[in-house]
């Protein structure tokens, strides 16, 4: 890396940089060679950083007014909505921000799946990313409990009860999580503490995620290794900064529509009813971003196996770099994988849909088929596909022509559309 | 670029669509073109003031509104009673305060800073007085029911004779829009039940519409500010996006790649 050659121009800068090379770091970030053919699916990393910062800043402000007490929590949220200056804005940004965060993270993950970004040498980036995703779900779940509405309370009851499925120690673990014999004040206060803590763990992991990214550099739509820096790359600043900025603004427009014009559409009406342990809501439904996993959980008739299936659904993603045996990264050159990829996307959307429906009749059947297919995709299709699939020849570089073989008009056309 | 926009859009449609499928359960609600809907939606001031009258003369006998204060009645974006009117409204309620220097509780006329007086001492008293059914607090009711304002409006107009063969217990009434069609609140509104101060005819539809508008405001007191700010924010973002787009084009014209 050429980072070591960097010298600040001013004397003071040099003095400081010799003691703490912050300027070398910022120079590295600005000069960081990035493939020039990255498409807009690559802008979600920056968008996600924005989402995390937004959640932390709005969350911090809410924490100044929120009271974590089962008798006062609901009223304190109403106090924020009514009497705190722009409290309604801060809270709606925070609540919808969680949904936007997940929307962006799902696009980010599915982009990695399409272009094989999880493959060698980027396995560690991927695994850190999966840990972040898991922590995000935990954080979001605990955050949803804090307003102490009906869905908060009953969602917390259902999800924490999952641990009771663990043989022998399950009941003990649940009581330990609750801090009592039901979801109550101790549960609320510890969820609040953890909801405050986890985002900072996520922030730390994001730093590691980016650090791990900067070792091999970005993958790209063609999925080939490129020389850095070369004519295949552009410096991060200003090229990627402005492009990420543009994409972020587009994202913010969508975000603003939710916040200002339908702030409650992604939430559940029942959560505006204060928590009442004596009244169970007709349907207990988690937030939309957890629905696919909820569908997997409910599609297994046995409680313990259901919980195992749900966690396994995340775990197969963690070991994905070793399940996918294909040496070719990008789906652009994998005609069969591309089809299976889109089937998976549809499968997950179906899981999300049935997760919102009552677990009975046709919905349950569909959930079971979709769950089975989810695991088939990762555990059977991907390992076999790597050996069986006839891939399209991959170009040597982003700017150079295709390696050997006869010219493939379809590929050239596709290549052009990528550039 | 186009593809991305379309796909993102489709994802959103799917997301919202799945929620609406869930919302469209059983009986369709009566849909009203509320003045507070839409990008520039505002509350109808007259309707809010009449709605408060309906609330205070009818609903308030059983339903509390514990998160609202009398001062809210004169605040911008609400019914916008004058300060004097709001003070008079507050003063018409006897508020228990204290303890005083002697350790005694005492009553005094309400002030602007007081919360709306609750009709019952506590939830249990409310239940006991209403045949075991708890009349929900109305502060956020319009957000706490699927369908929101349309649901409340429909419910108020949804009283009907039970279909043949349906036997109702004592103190239970048939309502088309209630979950399970059985409700413990008797039809609260009837023709000419109250006399509007502004001379508007107090039909059941009119009263339902007014009180629903009032409840929507109570649940979202900053709705008007939100709509106004949202419009400005989005216009600002769109202009900035266009500027950044052209800057991006200019910067990327130095390399042969397209963005």
C-alpha cells in the first residue's frame, strides 16, 4: 500500500501525524482505490452508516426524555410526542429509521449474495456483517419493547418464551431474562440498558467491517480480482463519495415520506394501547423485518425444533462462504445460480408475507414449503451448483476483453450495461 | 439506474401492499375524504371545536383523555379556542389538588396546565360502572385502532339490529365494524343529542365526523406541522438531489465509466 509514503504538507501536520497517524488514515480513506464499475447496489454501505448514526443520534435524544418504568414508559412516550419540542419528529425518525435500516441492510445482504461478495478473500467481512445483522435484530426487538404498548409487551413475551424450549434449563433462562416470573418492570429496564449498549457494539463492528473491507478492497459487479490502484479503479474521494451521496439523498426522500406522511404505517396499531398483561391481542405479530424468521419459527410443529430452525436460518448465512463451492463470484457469469438467486428472493418475500398471517391452513402449508426451500437453497443447491454449473467466461479486467473462447455477444452486451 | 428505481419502488409496493391486505379484513370501513389526509392535510377548525363539544358532552362521561391538557385546546394546529375560551373551559372543571399546608386535599377550578379531568378515579371504577367493560382512554385512540379515523367513524355509525339468529347478552350491542360484532357501548350518538354552538345541524353523521376529527387531532396534535415540514423537507431534498446528480455527472465525466 502506498499509505506509508504519505506525508502531510504542513509542519504541524507532520509533527502530529508522526505521533498519531490520523492524517495517514484520512488520506487512505480518501485515496482508497475503488472499482469504477460499482453499481448503485453498492451504495447501501454508506446508506447503512447513515442509518446507524441517525439511530444513535435520535436515540440519544429520546433517551433524555424517555422513562424506563413499566408505569411511566407509555406516558413518557406520549410526553415526547406532545410536549417535547419536535419530539414527534425525533421519535418518528427513530421508529421509521429502524425500518429504513433493515430495508437497507436487506438490500446490502442480497447484493452480496448476488455478486458473491462473501467469497474468499472476503469471508471475514461477511461474518462480521452477519454478527452486525444479528445484533441489529436484537436491538430492534428490544427497542420495540420500550414504548410499553400491547405489541411491545406481548412481542417480548412471545420471543423471550422461545428460550423456554431449551431442555432442562429453559425455564430458568427465561426467568433470568425476565428478571422475574413474567415480562415486567425488570425486563423493561434491562432491555432499555441493552438497547442503549448494543448500537455501540454495532458501531465498533462496523469499523471492523470497513477495516476488513479495506484489506482486499471492494468486490465488483464482475466479481474479479482487480489491480489496485489501476485504470480499473477510481479514488474513493470524490468519485464514490458523490455517488454514495446521491444515492443517500434518494434514500432520504423515501425515508422522509414515511416520517412525514405515513409515520405509523410500518408499525402496529395495538402498540398505541398501553401494555396490559390481562389482555392478549388477537394476533401477535413482530415488526416486518423479522417476519421471515417468525414464519420459519412457526412452520415447525415442535417448539424446540422451531427455535433451532430459526437460528439455523441465520447460521446458514454465516457459513455461506463454505457452502457456496463455486469459484466464480458474480451471478453475472453464473446463469443457473442467477435463477436460483431470484427464487430465493421470492422465497424470502413469501416467508415474510406468511409470517404476518395467522399460522393456519394454507398459510401454514406455504410457510412450510418456503422454509424447506430456504434450507434446500443453502444446504443442497449451492454446494452442488459449484460443481455442476457451466459458467460464462469471465473477463480479465473491467476494461480488458474476455479471456479466450469465442466472443459472446450476450456477455458483451451485459458487460456494457454494467460499466 | 431506472431499473433500481423500479425495483425499489416494487419492494415498497409489496411492503405496503402486504400491510393493506392485512388491514382489509372483513367488513370494509366507511372511507371519508378527511381534511387532514394528504400532503397538505389540515384539520377543519370548526369541526375540531364541534368535536370537542361532542367529546365533552357525550364521550367524556365515560372516556378519559389523560394525556391532553386544557392548554392544548388553544394551541396552534388544534381546535384553536382563544386563550380566554380555553381558560373558561378549564375553570368549569373541579380539580382535586393538594395536599395543602395542613396535609388536606382540596378542590379548585381547573387551570390551563391541568390534564383533562378523568371521569373515574381509576380503571377499576371505570370498569365497575360500565358492566365490566373498560371504556378506553381516548388520547391516542385514533392511532390505536386498525383503520384509524375511518374505523372510529364507521364504528359510530355501525350500530344495527343483530342478524337473525344472533343472540346478544344484556348490555351488549351489535355493531358491524366492531371486532366480533359485539360491543358493550350502546350507540352513543342520536339525532339532535346536542346543540352545536355554531348552529350546525347535529346529525349523527355530523357529530361522528366532528368527534372523529377531534380524536385524530388528540392522537396527532402536531399533524399540521408535520405535513408542512414534510413538504418543505422533501422539496429541499429533491432540489439537492438534482444538484448532486449533475455534480456527480460532471465529476464522473473524467473517467470513461458511466454512473
